[in-house]
C-alpha cells in the first residue's frame, strides 16, 4: 500500500444516495436552501471539492445520522443517511415526496423499502443498495450523475465509506467500507470503477448491538474497530 491520503472528491461521491436536479426553494429540504450556520437541526456546513459542495450533518430523533449536500450557492441537491431507522423522507424530500411515494407504491408487493431503489424523473431514492459513484455538476442546474456502481452491499443499515489515494495521482483512489456481519468484513474498491471488491478480509467481531462503524486510514494502514479490538491492515514491512 502506498502512502494514502483521504480524497474528499471520492468520499463525497460515494455517499450520494438521494439525487435531484431541481430549481431553488427557500427551505431546508431537497431543492431548498441549506442553513449557513449551526442551528437546532444540524451543525454548520463544511465545504467539499474545493468549495464546489457543502455538507451539513444532523442526527434525527431516531438516532439516524443525516448528511445534507448542497451546491456552493447553498441549494440542497442530495441526502444520505445511516442509522437504525429511516429518516422522515417527507420532510427531507419536500415537494418531491409525492413523486417518491408514487414510485415506491409501484414496487413489487413483497418489496422492502429498507433495501430498495426508486427512480423517478425528478428524484432518485435508494436504501440498502450497492455503493454508487457520482460526478458533480454545479452549473445553472446542479446535478449528480452516476458513473459507477459496486457489486455488493454493506448489509442492512449500510456503512460509511472512506477513500484513500496516493496524493493526487490518477488511478490510485481506493474506497474502503465495512460489510456488516459477524465477523465484519473490510472491503476495498477501485474508486474510479467500483465493480467487485479488489480486496476483502475478515475484520473482527462486534457484539455490542447493531454497529454503524466506518474504517479509518492513516499512515498507509486501515483500521477497523471491533468489540474490544482494533484490526489493522497494511503492507508487510
């Protein structure tokens, strides 16, 4: 493993699960305006992609973490969530909620909304699916366009991926994620193409309830938390 560093570009793309191209609206929901300061609903936004995107994180009443993504002008274009319960999608989707609900109603009778993909002309909502990569367009009509998809899922509840790379060298981006289970599995993907994992290994057990872990990368190693343990991966010296 080369000396990797986090790549905010790939990190943002890997977590974009709800996608919209929309006109602006003056409220904190899909298509609306992201608050510029911390308030009772979330932290102050951070910038990604050299300022092209903004990210604001909050936790709802069900202890689900919600990431809200906006363009550099503050228009909300995407949400991603991770936690024990579904967030209030009507509140997040706003005027696009009915479009989503109509699409969800058309799913097979045995469909599971906790592991589903609803694609409409104006909104895409996915829960529990495989990892997907998106390119970001921040012009007059902001949008996220899917360019790649993985072949596996991280189990019910998902996982928050991280990305490492050999500086800014092309072709060196790697997406790391934890597949939920007991034992857990650390998986790595080619950040430019995703597809099947390029690395997979057992990463210890978690016995204290239902975890929502993420791996951590530093100094050429990847760390996975477990119950009373930390499993470390890296090249043999």
